[in-house]
């Protein structure tokens, strides 16, 4: 199988899983290992193509983002929302910078850990979907700074592959009384600075691994993840509105269970 086919497959997986709470990083790493992609470049590739999925958020929410940008100088509500996103962004940004090398060198190489955290996270989603506190905050534009900070702390859990960035922020949001759909939208919008920062750090630290050929593969993965994510974001909001997060919890348990079964199966 040629490298561009690998790039397409990983791009599809990224677009499908970045915004649903099943851990895009975990899925990408499991797929990479299943396909035998052991070169260090592919770890960097899995981080870089996440920016394609983030661009999908910018496109889908462009009108709202633009209106917020225009209103920031004059409208306190717009300034409050921007500050809320920044406060939620800071904990993961600091932790990511401090633990970047440890995470990539140790945790990224543990498929058993990824499968286990998929299962544990699935159980958590099932529980939070059923027993979350009654929502008192339904407006994504009016989340208090204290709530945003707690959501940001929860997001740090996603530094462990398999936990899921969107899943961690959604669970943190719902525990703080944010309504399900608003929790998902806050997670989408928070992803913009978080993943842009991850892209920048990883691209700089691994610039020596990127050559002209690699640039083409990253471009393929970027475009594929962008296109797929456009459809997934809309579909996820529809599922959440009708069914909540239980389907994603069961999906995590299924994938993690199959992964552990394959890992422990007799050779």
C-alpha cells in the first residue's frame, strides 16, 4: 500500500473522530500501528492533519466567529465569550508544553493504554449522559469564567491518548451544569486554539522530519480530514439532540474491547 493511501485512511479517521467523544488521537494511533506505520513522521502526521478538522469548525461557525470578532471592542458579552475560551484553553496549553515529549515518547506507544482508556471513557459517558446535574447553562456565549477553567482542567485529561479531548471537555461541561448541545458547541470552539497550538508546537519540534514528500502527504490528510469533519460535526449535533451521548459511550466500549481482544489474542 502506498503512502498516499495511508494518508487518506488516516485523514478519514481524523475527520470522523476529532469531534465525537471517542478520541481521534487514540483512533489514529491504533490505526497507525495496525497498518505498520512505525516511522516517526506518522506520529507527527497524526497531529498535523488535525488542523484540517479544526478548519471545518471555522467554516461552519464562521458567521458566529466573525460577529464575535467584530463585537469584541464594544460588546461585553462578546469579550466575555473570548475570555471564557482563553481561560479554558490555558490549562491544557501549559500541560501540553510541559509534557509534550513524555506523551509522544511513552503514552503514544501503548495500545493497551489507549484501548483501556477508551473503555473507561465510554463508561463515564454512559454515566454522565444519565446522571449529569440538571443543566442550568444553555447559552454557549454565557459560560462563566470559573466554569470555563474547570472545563479546561478536564481537557488536560485528553493528553492521555484514548481519553478524547471533546469527551473530556463535554463531561466537564455537563458536570458544571452546561446543557448537552451547548457543551458540544463549546468543545468545538475550544478546539480551535487548542489544536492550532498543538499543530504549531508539533510542526516546529518535528520540522526536521518534514520534507517535500511529507508535505504532500500532510496536505492529503489535511484536505480529507477537513471534508469529512464538515459532515461529522452536523451529524454529531443531530445525534446529541435526539439520543444524547450514550451511542458514543457504547462505541468507545466496543472499539476498546475489540482492541484489547486483539492485543491479548493468542499469536
